[in-house]
């Protein structure tokens, strides 16, 4: 059974870059038709999809966050990484990594389409 685990700093200063890593076990991030996403939940708000990296290595980002987002992977370590630049206090949230399968030719962009989730990690943006 696949397991995902997020790691990274819990506190980031405004204007800096937030960097989180998702370590995956029980399944390869290069297995066909799986998409690996970052999703967040700000306090008191709903889940927000940030972007994904596909089994092929291609990426796709939420239009609202695209200019500040980069997702990459290290296949030798079976992990993928989120970088979100120029953060503000509005980026404070619990950040999740998640996996979904799809043969549709493009990955899922709704959080409810994701079947496997990490436990989440709190990131606070504050000086």
C-alpha cells in the first residue's frame, strides 16, 4: 500500500521560498498513470489544489499559483518536492501531498479525486 509523508520547515518568513518534500513508499512515482499532487488547506478554508507532477515527469499548476510554484522530483529517492516562492501570510496552511490515478490524459485537479494522502504538515508564514 502506498504511503506518502511530507517534510519541511514549519515556519517560513514572508518573501522567502517554501520548500516541502513528499517521500513515497510502497509505490514508484514513475508508475504509469499516477499523478502526484500538492494540496493545501488554509485555516478555516477548504482544500486547494496547488499542482502535480505526473508519472512522466510533466507538471501542471493551478493558474492562481502558477507564477510562484515549481514541483520537481528525484526518482532515485522516490520523492517529489514543492517550492512556492514569495510567500505571504496567506500561504499559511496545512500542506498535503497526494496521489491519484487517471488515464484521461491529464491529471486530476480536484482534491476529492485523490485517493492517497500524506498526514499533512503545518506551514506558517510569519516574521
